[in-house]
C-alpha cells in the first residue's frame, strides 16, 4: 500500500464510522419514537384516561398519534379507515367500570416491542380490575387481555397503518363478566362463548341503550319491544367473530354510538347499516388488504420496505 492510498483510507475510516454511528443513532431514535407513540395510544385505553374521548370526542386526542389517513384491521373486530374510525376503536371501546361488571383496564403494558425504521411490532397486556370505587372489591384483579400488532409510521411518527389481533377475546369476555367456569376453565363449547349475561337480559339491555342513544333522525326502532323482537330473530354471535348480522356486533357499535350516533346508529339497526352484516372471510381478511394497505405484495410491515 502506498502512502497516498493510506492517507485516503485513513481519511475515509473516520467518515464511515460517523455515517454508521449516525445511522445507528437514527434507528435508535426512530425506535424510541415509535415505542413512545404506541405507549401513548394504549395509555388512553386505561381508565380514566379513556373517559375524555368518550365524553368529548376527537378533540380529546393528543395530536401526532394517528395520521389523518390511518387505516388498519383489528381481528376479530373489523377494518378501520381514517383517523376517526381508528380512534374510535382504540379509545371508544375501552371499558369503563359500570354495571354489571364494574371493571376496566387499570394498566396497558407494552411487554414486547421491536422496531426497524418506520415499522414496529408490539404485544400489549391489559390488566382488567374492578375500578368502580363504590364496590367493596375495588382494585381486585379480574383478568388479562392481550393485543398483538404491527405498525407503520409516517415521516412525523404518527401511525399510518396497523394490523392487530386480539386472541381469545371470547374467553376474556367470560372472565371479564365473572361467568367463566372455575373448575375446568378450558372445557368450553365454542358456540356458547358470548357476552357473559343471559341472552334475554342482554338484548333488553342493548335495546335500552339503542333507544337512549339513537333518537330523532338516528332512530332505528320505535321502542324497546320492537328492537328486542328484531334482535331475537338474529344470531347472538360470539366475541371471537364480531363481524356479522348478529347481536354481539351491535353491542360493539352501540358503544361507538355514544361518540358518533349519526354514523353508528344504523349499524345497530335492523339491517346492520353495512357494518353488522354477514361478510365473506376471504374478502374482509385478505382481499381488503389492497384497500387498507395498498396490496398484499407491498409488504408494508416489513423492514426496509
């Protein structure tokens, strides 16, 4: 090696080291930013942090969490397009400690996380506890819930796309409602996994909420009796598949009717309003990827894409 080449290499090595260090620092910075965004989103599902969104709507959401065009899927709940639908799922469905269960999420901890650039994956564990202070068992642990998710972030660090899954949601409903069998917790008939109160009481309670929230131009049934008669002709459904023309789907959308009755009251009505309707498995879980994520071949949640 001649002197000239040695000098070139000696000048290049520090520069290359700085580039590598800068790249690693940027990667770490993005990962930290992505983790902070995910934690901030799930923190708003914890009671009482979720109450401002339920009572005040979208103005209660801090800026920078979701891109205005955020889209995603949360199985088994459905597909969500845009900021408003995404926010409704994450914050509007988080429980509040009211009758008959009196429980809500006390914590939502990110227990697994990995990130590369603008992509991340996470596992979050929710701790459901009795949080109604009037209850003698206030603070008692009820059960856990898990959500597994892939995330894509925009250049400003807001969520642009997500694909999430809640495993064993039907079992969670049973434990959350306090009706899971204690002696043999794994011996279930899948067809029996549904909202953990008697069917007649469930439908009457649901219809009462519908009549309270869906009024005026949003009215779906003339009274509770008509609502109950219609819903008794529907399948009850299970929490492990919340897409369908059934009662359980309408339980989800009556919660969202608290926030946007003009949007969600049709979903709890007799026809299901395009949401609580029977769907084709291939379409909603696979073919809709083209709409949500720009096509299966784009590998949107892969590093470097």
